[in-house]
C-alpha cells in the first residue's frame, strides 16, 4: 500500500470544458465491485492525475479537482466512469443501482455528467493496456500506468475540447511518445 500521489500537468495552449477518466481495480470480496484507484481530471489549463490505494482519499481529491458547477465529460460504455464515481455501478449485465451503495465521490450525484461514448482511440503501442493497470501500479510500471490515464484525458481534450494548435500538438505528443507522457510521473 502506498500514499496517494497527485500530479498536476500543465497543458500548453488552450482547451474548453472539463474532462475525466478513471482507472479501477475489480474487487471480488467482500462484494464484487470496481474500486477507483486513479482519476484524471482536465480543467483550467491542466490535467490532474490522482492515484492511491485509499479509495475514499482518491475520491475526495477527485471531487476537489473538479470546478464547482462544471459539466464533466467522459467516455465510457454503460456510463461506467460516472456510475462508479456515483457508487452505483453493479456490473456489466445489471441495471445501475438506484442509490449509491459503494464508495462514491463527494458531490457526484449533483454533477452534470456528459458521456461522449468511446471511440477516439489514438494509442501508443508502448502503452499499458487498461486491464493491466492494477498490476502495473504495483510492479514497477507505475509511470506507464499513470501515462495511460494522462493519455485517456488528452484523447478527450482532442476529441471534444476545441483545443488550439499548441494544445493539439502537446496532446499528440502525449499520445504518441511513451517516454514523454511517463516522464511526468517520477518521484
């Protein structure tokens, strides 16, 4: 177990809106659910990546990174990111829970969420696949796991954020250069 780590990456240029992406770990006991381990939030000219083993601490930090009154944009099948953060995602084959049952991000029920749906898909072949993120966080690939989240958020900015030319160039560099993205995550 390690302490929560927060990295704020300044995004050159300009983009609009607020974007979010999460990384999770599937828990089987005491109940089957998805535990939030990493949250990336793009807002106000930067991307904040929050990572930790204490889910409640990560969720609280994520809530703080989202400006009040924002519409939070994300891309997920079955509203996964939103419903996990709202504590209402059961599993892929069941309806969402009517009320929060699992740890939820403070204020998640009051946020206006906008699901952009999956589909952008520019990915560096050196990236850690999403299903490997839980292992990568603990086996020496932590910078690459965090770079994966940073890339997911950069994709959302490119797709929907009306980025200016400087921002576009930076996002493509994050997406296409493995070491550039991972170098933001060294302690």
